[in-house]
């Protein structure tokens, strides 16, 4: 059995390589309020968002954070080619990251190194579910979606013992939908 520290160390290592920005621990509660952001998004809207100037620590409202079981504001996070914000709850770590230069094809080109790579959509935007090798069934999942030439991702890393019975990728999708609905229009 792996210790919580070892699981978090593994998640941090994966984050530093840009493969998975993760968090460690509980089920994301409640339903996201998708006011106005749930419909299809045109390509022109995708091009209008400047990811390099977007503050992902401010993208979620205090109400959003409360629904997600997060009590404190996030802290800026910087990885290789990515930047964003880390939020922590009692049960998990949520990293909301952007990469202005790499779209979903970045993940697709590396699909053989993942346990899971599945294309999908987030509120009409091209997206993908990504679980790094060794992460399937261990409380890790990233949901990415395209924004212009880049992507934004919501990565969940559940703390050891907190992910049993949780569909971590479904929760990551719900968070990504919430984040996408908060993008400037």
C-alpha cells in the first residue's frame, strides 16, 4: 500500500513533467452552475480568450469554490509550459492550468503514455480526458479543453483513501464545465 506522501509525491512529479497537474483527496460536491456557458461554442469565441492574461485563481467564484468543497482561495501554480492555480480541499487537490501554445493534440500525440486518453467535449469545445500511466483507479484525472490554439485543464488528485466510489474523471469534467462557463465571452 502506498502512503499518502508517496501518492502526492508521484502526483507532483507528474505535474512537473507537464503530463498531469493533479491534486490529492474528496468527492466534488454539488452541481456546477453553468449559467450561459453550457451551449456550443463557436471557433471565433475560442480565439478571443487570451490565455496568457487569464488569472485562473480568479476564474471560480467563492460560491463555485463552496460548491466544490474548497474553503480557501487558490495559489498560483507554474509547471512546464503551463500556469494556473492550485486549490485544495480536505479530499483532493484541484489544479486549473492553461497552456496557451498546446491544444488537445498535445495529449493525443502522447496517448500511448497514458492509461486513458479519450476525446470528448466541454460545453461544446473540443476536449479530452487524460489519466497518466499508473493513475487509473488511483484518484487522478485531467479534463482538458481547447481554447484557441491552447488548452485549459482541470486536474483532480484525490487524497489517499478519499476517491473510493468517486468517478474522478466525471468530477474533473464537471469542474472543467464550470471553468469553461466562466471564461470571458
